[in-house]
C-alpha cells in the first residue's frame, strides 16, 4: 500500500480485519519493519486520539516519529496557487510539502474540511497535494471527506463485539453546537457497507450525506424506527452536505440526543462514538457510561488500525 485515504485503498476488507486482529495479538512482531524509517505526522487541526495512537503504532513498528502542527510553531501555509502572498501566510504548501518529504519516509496528514468551498473539500485538495508533491507514501489522519483510520478501528470493534454475522448497524445524527465535517459519518457508512453489515442511517431532513459514501445503506428519517432491532448505534454530528446549505447547521433538535429511552428501542445495542464527544448533546451520561458503551474500545483500536496501515505501507517501501 502506498496511499491510504479511503476504504478502496485497503483491498479486501475481511482480509484487512483479519490482519488487524493478528497485529493486535502481537503488536511488537514487526519491530524491524520500521527500523531507520521516519514517520512525519502533519496536523492542520487538533487531535488527541489520532496523534497518540498513530505515534504509538509507529513506535510499535520500530519507527521514528516527528509531529508538526501547522499554524502552531510552523509558518502559516498558503494553500491557493496564484495568490499574491502579501497577507499573514509566509510560506506556500507547494514548497512546504516537498521540503517535508525530504525529512521522512511516510507522511500522515490531518486536514479537515474548511466548509469554504465544497468542491475544494470534496476533491480533497489538501491531502491530494501531499500525494502529488511529497514523493512519499501518504495516509489520511482525517481529511476533508473521510476518516478511514477511525472507520477501520470501528470495524475492528464491531467484529470483536458482534453476536451475529450480519448485525444491524445504525448511524445516527445527533445535535452539536458547532458545524462538524462529514468525514466520520462518510467513512463509517462506507466501511460498514463494505464490511457487509445491514446499515441504516438516520438524520433530520436536510442532513443527507453524499451518495458516494452511503451507497448500500438505507436512509430512515424516523430515528425511533431506525433504532428498532439495532445491534450497534453509532452517533455522530455532521453539518449539512447538500447545497445550498453545505457546511451549515440546520437543526439543534435535542430530541435526537441518544438516551436510555432510545437505546431501549434497540436489540440491546452497543453504543459507539469516535470521540471527542459532547455529553448530553450527542449522548447522555448514562448511555456513554453504560456497560454497552464501546467508546474506549474504539479509541484503543485506533492504535491497531494505524499499525496495520503503517505495516502495509512499510512492507511496500
Ligand atoms: C471532528 C469531526 O467531527 O470531524 C473530529 C472527530 C474525530 N470533531 C470535532 O471537531 C469536535
Ligand atoms: N477520533 C479521533 O480522531 O479523535 P482525535 O480528533 O482526538 O484525533
């Protein structure tokens, strides 16, 4: 593997999940793979889990790791070609990227959707420039339209906890005070369909995701109906995708918050969220603290999804 930005890069998902469980059973078996190899992680946005789990995964593989927070300590980067750079950004991405490539063997990039321009976001303008100009293998640590390391960790978590071969997995929108990207729900829907689960997505009208990511899933606008018989509830907020509301908050309806009453409609479902989560907006204290909550297991599996992806990239260097 040279690039990892989508489920399409992972090949056969069942094979990848098996490989991930093998990695999990023996995390330090591939210490020699990363010897004298350097990972550079570049963050345009904040992170707790991705930063720590990816660094840990790289260390498990014997790699050296460098982390750069763009906008904090590094020069602010211009991303538009052709602008006269007389503003507050002293350096252009077109020099910065090949320079970064000089110092490392593998690059991880976090660059969220900015919601300034839908076409730029959905063409993955930033991470694709890293792919084009760095000369290095590149993987997504959440880009504009997807968060594949999170979805991979979530699929590992479902595989470890499912009680039937084809569980009903429900992705539900929930309210949030800020406009959040569609990356997590896009990837979760796409990977859950690829894993062969029964996938239902529920959200208020106007929150339809891009069909590119939801193909194979059923949309159910009635949240209570969607929850019936569910084996896994995956909650997430996202801002509107469809024009003319791209990037906007259309609803603050707290009746969508996942609570015990709603979980009571399910087939004793597990609760999932990628974190960070706003308690009592997305999910109540009781549900996230319940024994059916998998949020910490998901975060733990981020180390495993990252290690599996890095292992494949190193094997191909
Ligand atoms: C981000 C998002 O919704 O994409 C990161 C989630 C992993 N969340 C926030 O910005 C709160
Ligand atoms: N789930 C996740 O990616 O968390 P961070 O934003 O903290 O990395």
